[in-house]
């Protein structure tokens, strides 16, 4: 799960606020598996975009043996 750093996307929402919006819209938290670890600074933007697109944010499963 992303840390509580200042958002880099220019959005005034904190990570927890974004997750709460996702829960309000879809009834579940975003599914974060770690597959997007390399672009973790963009996770908030990806979740916001998923909300705007009307689809839950669900990352793919990690390949067997993958360590993040």
C-alpha cells in the first residue's frame, strides 16, 4: 500500500480519501497486489482514473515467485 507522502499528482486528496471514494462508488477497496510497484507513485492517479471511468481498480496478480 502506498505510504502517506504528499500527493505528486497535484490532487489535494490523501490516499485514504481516494480509497474511501473508491469504496463509496464500488463498495470495495481498490485491489493492490504490488504488480505496479515500479510506478507506485502513480497509484493514486490510477485509482482516481478508475473511479472516473466507472470501473473498480484491480491490479493483476503477481506472477508466481515474484517478490515486491
